C-alpha cells in the first residue's frame, strides 16, 4: 500500500496548475537524486531561502542531508543580494532555484561586485546546471 505524506499544489515551470502527492520514498529518493545530479558531497555548500521551492519541495535540504552537505540560509525570504553575499562569504558551491530567481540574481545591480568563483553548478527549474570549469 502506497501512502502519501506530502501533497503539493504546483504549476511548476509549465504554468499549468496541478496537484501531486509524494510518498516518503519519493521525497527521500528525490533528495538523493538531486544530490547525485549535482555531485553533492561533504564539501558542497548550498545557499537557499526558506521561501523558495527548495524547502517546500524539500529537494535541496534532502540533497544536503543525504550527502552530508551544508545548507546555507542567507535570509528569511528570497533576496538576490543576500544570496550573492552568501555565495561569496560562505564559498557556496551550488545554487538551486527557479528561473525568476536566477534572473533576479544575474540582473542585480551589484552582481559584478561579488566573487562567485566557488560555484560549481546547481539546479534551475529541476534541471542540473554545471559550471564550465
């Protein structure tokens, strides 16, 4: 018998609203697979804001938990400037988010003032992204 432990209403990246249910196995496996897709390891440092889908969906946290990586919380809600500061100050290695978050970060007026050389990859809208290094 499959028991759902998480019900989520999402429009995802398609903009088409839908309800989905996830079991305990689904949730843990998603976190494990996210960690594998981004090569998460003990050295991984991931900035996230509690308001972003990473905590609602849990993939970012579970990826860190299943791979003994570090989750960094730069602010209570998404703030592009605080994410940039966290990446530089905490030497974050990966960044997860939705396209609008990446657009906000890349378009921030102070973007070029930060050293983001520690970034190795991440996930945008459910798709792994790797750096060119």
